[in-house]
C-alpha cells in the first residue's frame, strides 16, 4: 500500500524491502520499508516503514487483555509510519530550479487558466470564456482555477503558478478564442503548444 501511494499518487518510484537486523526498528521482530532514490543527490531516503513489534513492548509496558478463557495475554503490536517525510521526498524528486513540480493526482490545482487581455480586448467576453472552459474541465473531474486577478500581469501569474508546480497552464486570449484553441504549457516538461 505504501508503494502504491508513492508510485500512483506521488509519482515517486520506490524499492520495497526488509531492513537488516542492524537497520530495523529497535526491539522489532521485522521492519519492512520503501526506499526512495533522490536523483538530485544520487542518494536514497527511507520512505514509509512498517514494524512488527511482537510482544516485546507489551511485556515491557504491561499492555495486555483478558482472553475468553480468563487468562492474561500480552498484545501483539505493529507500528506503521507514513509521515510528512513522504511530501519532502516528493518535493526532492519532483522539483527544478523554478520550484516544485506537482504530480497531477495530488495537485490542489491541476489546471490553471490565465486570460491574456490586451488593450482593445473585451474583458468580459474573455473572462466568461475562461470560466466556461473551466466549467467544462471541472465537469470532466479536473481541479481547475481561473486566475483572473486584475492586479497582476500574465508574466507574474505564469511565474506564480510555475513555482506552485501546477501541472498545466492554459493561456486564453482573444485570438485563441477566435481560433477555438488555447495555449497549453506543461509544467514538468516545459512544453508549450496550441490545442483545440
């Protein structure tokens, strides 16, 4: 389950394994782990782990239950650890000199639409079209935001969303509307292209 969380949600490949006797959690019978390779440093980082503690700690701390036969039994314990370290690992694997690159499945905003307004353009038409496109994408199950803030220029908005790692930026101007298309910028690759 840890590996699936890392790989399918965070897009972070892991190596599953068992810790050696020297590396396992102190007092544990067994420790399984997911190890993450960090390309930027060439090192590995321990991801989520699971520990079979057996009865070592229940005997030490007198944690028991009364069984159906009225005898005292020490509990068997496990410990599971998926922490904020996972977010840190995702950031180390998916970042560049601009900022984080969010995997689409966990990005708060998967697509941002930025209206590009020039002097003689009709702002209402442009903003209405941007929100119409956002509604279509939301209906398809995507998390979409229209950045129609009037106090920032498009370059500022582009940078702001790139730093946040938003997977896809759609730029929509009057010429794009006339052509029935938008300019698409993909965060992880930097690719930019027109799309219908």
